[in-house]
């Protein structure tokens, strides 16, 4: 066979590829504010038209870029745009993607310290910065993950390995009924039967009832079960509710449980003074899940699991093999593969490190503070719309509301609000989503993109006011 070197692009060819992509990306970013907040009309047909069999020969790059930027990418929720106030936004800093370009092209190995000590240290710096943000001591550590789901999973496995016997089926874990479903998924993946997870009721502000938690633990012990883990919420996905994190710490200590805080949405608000107050006690957790692809505005695929006791994380994840190099014992020289479920993976740390190294943390702090202000502002505006009821006051940057005309039963109110949400979104300047709060259909606003500012929030409120007005007047 003749050798084929066509995969080894020349310097000129590689420059051409990068520049062609750069052109498209710059146009894309510049047009974000004008793009619809969501547009999936015709998405099904598009998806059908994209199914293809394995090509033997290639097509010109320009044709592929046309396909991506003109057809594929526009048919979607515009999760990078300023009008995306749905689920949990973040936006995706484009310069974090430049870090991805560097890490992808240099393709260094970050799973084993000895393979690239500097590369691993840059990633460790990012983790240490996160520890500092949540008030963890200098000897705390952790790993970067693909997101909060995997962080919660690794935390749960760590707690299980530390506190339960090999036959762990007697174990029980505790979450509020507002916890993210990734905790239930983690328990399922870790091998716990359905009945191992206790869903503790919440108070009027959607915070776990610490008294009910203590009772449930007592009942389980009396029945011969082994309570081992409590998961607190530092910002629920539904309403942004923050549990009594100090109170949960007390219960966990008294009962000898592992204390994990799911701060995937809310954790980075600890950078602000107000956030720190709301999140008081988070530093008492044994482990904390953070999602830099939410509150630090990084592109999707960046989560973090922080632990107070790095040794516990290692004991839960470390295995050895003859073909692996010797591992370090020194926490200053982390072998990330020994602390996580992954071995080969991308250099996630660079995309977290580069934007912070470029800007310092100040702009992130100020952006998060601004999101808290915008949410309070939006809540005041919502209150002034006749017929609107606030279903969840903001604790961080989420507010939930509904239109509630007098004289309608709950079912009719739910139907009305489903209609209202659709009408707001049809204007395409903002994209909102809904949830159910105590059986009530609630419209949520979540402000967390670095691109969302007062101008877009005014548009959001204009649209809500106008559509609420068409559906209801006194
Ligand atoms: C988003 C979220 C998760 C899941 O994180 P992924 O990054 O989507 O895997 C878990 N918990 C909370 C509170 C979240 O907001």
C-alpha cells in the first residue's frame, strides 16, 4: 500500500481550516443578539435529511461549514444567546473554546501527572481556585468532570465506598424532593435499589425540612438500615432554592453521614457577597458538585467535584494495572485518573484556567452580581403585572411565576399558563421553560448567561406583560 499522508495537514492547510472556521465563528458570535432565542421549526425534517452513510471520500470544508452554520446549528435552542433564560443557561465563553483548540491540537495527556506535569498542574490550579471560591481549605482537591451529573455520581460512590460495607444494599441516602434527578440516577448507576433514596419534604421556600430529615434517618436506623449520605441543594434547578446548608452539616456530623452539596447551578454565586450569605455553610460539606458550564459561563462539558478529603476520593476510584506508569503519592502532583472514573480525556482544565487567567475573577464576580440584580428587578416587574403570582421568590437567579385569574380552577390555570409560555416564546426574543411546583404549572426565568443584561431583560418583561395582557385583564 502506498502511504497516505493526507491526514497530516500542511501548516498552510491547517491555517486555512482554522481561519475558515474562525470566519464563521466570528459572524456567528456577532449575530447572537439578533438570532432567535430558540428555533426548532423544521428540526425533525432537518434531522432526517442529515442521516448519512460512511463516506469513502471527503467533501470541501466550505461545504461542510455551510451545512453546519446555515442549516444545522440555527435549528436549536440558542443556548449561547442573551435571550436564553431557560433551564440553566451559562452562555459559553468563546475564549474557553480557544483553550479547547490549544488542548486539542497539542493533545497532551492529563490523566497521569508524569505524562505532562505542567499540564496537570494548570488543571490542578483551576480546581484549587474553585476550592477557594467555596471556602474550602488549601488541602482540599477534586477533579474536573463532564458535568454535574458525573460529579454527583462520583461523590455518591465515594461516600458509599467510605461508609458502607462491600454489600451496601442496606445503605440509605437522603435528598429533598426538589433534588436534581441526577442524584437518583447516580444512586441507580451505583447499584442502589429504588427504595434506598429518601425524598424529604420541603418548606414553603422549597428548602429541605431538616426536622423531617432527622426523623427519617432515625426511622431508618430503627429499621436496621445504614444511613450514609445526605445531599443538600445549593440552588435547585426548579427554583434556585438553597437548603439550610449549615443545618444539614450539623445533622450529617451528628449522624456520621457523608455530606454532599449539589451546587451545580448555584455554587459560583459564592463569589458574590450576597451569594456567600445565602450559601453559608457550604464549606462544611465533604464534597461539592459545581458546574463551571453554568455559573462560570464555560462551554458545555465542564463540571467539577470538590472534596475535603482527597484520600477518600482516591480510595473510591484508584486501581492499578501493569501497563500504567507509577502513580504519585503527593497531592501536589495529582494523577487525575486515580481520582475519577475516567482515564484518557481532554485537558478540561485549560478551558477553565485560560479565561480566569486572562480576566482575573473580578468580571465573573460582577457578572454574577448583575444576574442577582436582574432577577430581583424582573421579580418586581412581574409583581406589577395584574394577575401574576410569584410562585418562588428568587433565592439566587431564578424566579418562578404564573398568571392566576380569579375564578379559574387549578387545571384551567395550568392550561392558561402553558398557553402563556408558548406565546412568550413564540416572540423569540427570550426563551423560558416551565416546571411543576406543588402540582402548579410554573413559568421559570433563570438569568445566568454572561450575555444577558438589562436590555434583554426589559424585552423579556415587555413580552411577558404583553402576552399576559392578551390572556387576562381585570
Ligand atoms: C444542571 C444540574 C445538574 C446536572 O448537571 P449536568 O452538568 O447537566 O450533568 C445537577 N444538579 C443541579 C442542581 C443542576 O442544576
